[in-house]
C-alpha cells in the first residue's frame, strides 16, 4: 500500500498548492496582498512505508526590510504632499489681484502724489480716502484669507489625530488576533501592514515586530503609540496665545509623553506649515500694517485740515492684537485730511512726509529691514520659492515611494504569468498522482482476482 499512500500524499500536497495558487490569482489586484506559497517537504520512510510529501506551511512572501522602507517613504510622501498643498494654496491666495498689497500701495501713494498738485482739491482728497479704504481692504482681505488657511491647518490637525487614534485601535485589534494564532496568518498580516502604512502617512514611526506577531510602534523620539494590544492616545492642547496652534502629547498607560519635536508625516507638515510658514507670514503682514498705519497717522497728526484744525481722528485704525485683519479707514470727510503743514488751506507740506514713508526701511518678520515698496514683493517671492521647493520635494518623495513600492511588487506582488505556470504544474502533478492511485488500484484488483 506504500505506492497508494505516497501518491495520495502527492495529490493532497498538489491540491493544497492549487488552492494557494487560486488564492493568489483571485487577489492579483488586491491592494496590499502578499502572494503565498505552499511549502512542501518529503515525509520520512517508516517501516514498510517509503514516505511521501506534505505541505509543511503556507509561506507569505514578504520582506520586513522592504515593508519598513515603504512605511518610511510613505511618511516622507505624506509630509511632502501636505506641505506642497499648503504652499500651493498660499501662492494662490497671494496671487489674487484683490489681495495685492503692492498694487494697493501704488494706488494709495499715487493718489497722495497727485494731491501735491492741488492739496485743496476736494476730488483729489476724496481719491486719497478711497484708495486708503481700498488698501485697508486688501490688507484685511489677505490677512483673513491666510487666517482661514491657519484655521484649516488646525482642523486638519484635529482630523489627523482622530485618524491616528482610530488606526492605532484597529492595529491593536489586528495584532491581538495575530498573536492569538501564533503570528502565522498571512491575511491578517497583510491587513496590519496596510493599517501601519496608513498610519505612517500621518506620522513617522519607529517599528519593532516580533516573530509571534508582536508589534511595537512609537514616534521617532520614543513616545510610545502601541505595544501589541495596548495603545496610546495622541492629544492636542490648544495654545493660550493662539488656539489654532497646539502642543502634542501621547497618553500611554496613564503617563504623558510630550511630543516636542516634529512628528513627521502629515501631522508634522501641519505643525511645520503653521510655525514656519503661516505665522511668520501673518506677522509680516501685521508689521507692514503697523508701520504703514502708524506712519501715516503720525505724519497727518502734525498737520492741519482745510479749516486749520489739527486732526481729531486718525486716518487708519487697527486692533493691535490683530493689525492686518482689522485695518480700516476712519469715517473722515475730504476736508478733514490734514495735508497742510503751515496752516494755509492750499499747503500740502505733509504730503511729502507721507510719500517718504514708502522708502523708509523697517523690520519685517522673515525679511529683515526692508521698505514698504519692497516688502510685499519679497514676501510673495519667498512664498513662490518655497512652493517650487515643496513641489520638488514632493516629486522626489513620490519617486522614492514608487521605487520602493516597485520592489515590493517584484517580491510580494502576484505575477499572472508565474501563477498560470504554477497552476499548470500543480494541476499536472495532481493528475499524475491520481493516475498513480488509479494504477495502484488496478494492481491491487489484479492481485485480488488472481486468487
């Protein structure tokens, strides 16, 4: 009966291999699926038996090093992608004509320059007021648009933290299941790898895996996120000085771990975009607003209006806690503009002092000492440069991710040609073993009939 048992073991082994091949073919286009392979080994001869073959395991074709590279590159790509989108939005905002501060100042100081030809002209004075109001609207409109982007980053941070905590919960549940079955579930491991990949897009991860399915996840500086089925909770605490910014902490096992450095991934890009890009931009606009408004108001305070009176109301008003967003022109009549330096109605001596403001250098956040004429163009140029740089970084990160993903596909992806060849090979082997079984039956029957 050895020949029958040997052939039967071969048929069973090849049938198992056919099942694995069918599973591979069925999941050829399943995202994150790692192809599997039936591992066969010879069974030893015992007594009268000459042995056979058995499937010792179903192997998941995957490489932890490649997986780690994928997760790392996804973190870089998530960071670069969000940064690029933020700069693209800022560049779009800065390019809106209605927010062009340089054009507004050209028009405003152009109206002042025109008034030097007729300081007593009501029409020219009205034009100064109109251009001042238009300039104030440009400042407030641009500042509010940037503040809206600031709000979006805050909302995105909160959404990212919710997603991170939900993913940690799913990974913990998955890990618990893998450990329960000894870490040998290929499908569960594929699912977990996908979840870790989604998490790595949001934050940079330090990952340690055990042979029995154990898994530990932490942030780059060691703040623990997950140990097997136990998870931490990422929290954001708004700053008192700016509720749209926040400090990050991980709460794990009742302990608080501050996240004082860049968390990487999308969350890290949000933090960087706020602190290094948006806040300095808002501060720069505020610096320009304060210098412009205070300079104009101070110059006018030394003059007299058409009736010989010193101004009782400034031309510009702003809230010192939020200058650019709140800049407005006070309700003045053309006659109330204090252009006269000597007190004579037709004198326009103050106008020269107003025009001198544009060329005076002052400190602008991120720009150093610069004039009003140059400030907005310099800020806009910096945003455009950073946008191009972020696009280049995104392209490089995309290329790296695609290369690593290609390596994974070459190793773990399903090849239709290879699986078709395996299908034929295992099917032929199965049929051959079945023929051996049929032959053995015939031989057995022949022997029985001989008696």
